[in-house]
C-alpha cells in the first residue's frame, strides 16, 4: 500500500517496475597504444595475458569496483585486456581524474602506453554483444571513440577528460616512427 501511494503521489519510493533510463555518468575508453608492435618487439603472445594486459585487466576491474562502474566491453582475463569501455553512472569524469592518471602511469611503468578518454554524458543500461556495438551504440560512445582515434593518431599516451587533454606517457615506439 505504501509503494502504491508513494508512486501515485510522486513520492521518492522507487518503483520496482520502472524501466531503467539514461542517467548522467561518465563513459571511459582505455586502449593500449601500438600494442601489436609492443608484443612483437618483446616476443610475447597476443593471445595470452602478459605483464601489461594482465595489469590493465586488474586496473580496470579495480576501478569499476571502486567507483561503481559497469564494464561494457573489453575485460578479458583469458587473453588479457588491450582495450576497455566502462560506464560510471552518477559519476562525473573529473572525479575519475586521479584514478585514470594512475592507470596511465602504471601502464607506462611497464614500458607501454595507453590512451584514455573520459566523457561526462548520458549512460544507458544496454550491454553490447559485439565490439562495434560497444563503441557505436550511443552518441556519447561514438564521440569518445572518435576522440580516442584522433589522440592515437597523434601518437597516444594521452588522458582526455571532458575537453582537457594531458600527455601522460608518450608511446615508446612513437619516437622511432616520427623520423
């Protein structure tokens, strides 16, 4: 009776039958830079976890647990995580700055680099079935993926938070290719 009355009167008692809606939150995409080259240079397997992909797996999982994030795509303990898409409902991107900088620095300490994009936008309840859906299923995810591609084209090693770009760790193999 109390639930029905609260719902009819506009009270704050949550309805158990409401469909989840879009909420403001943060979309984070993390991608290792020039990882194929990194693997070849060190003679590692692309299909087994190594120091960097294992570290990224644990860092992504820890961040999601700490901040209440939903791992949309990419966490892979069997092969190691090379890229990840995470959404944080109710969290602004600026609140994640320290955690994301720490992730970038830890990846850098392993001799690799990562590009990280964090955008405050509306996050939805849908979980994609495929990689393409993870990056393209919503306008904010498409925007984050577009920013990620541009930063990776500049050499990677960037942290982008709502328009603020900071170079955390330049890609080790970038200097060789700039000629």
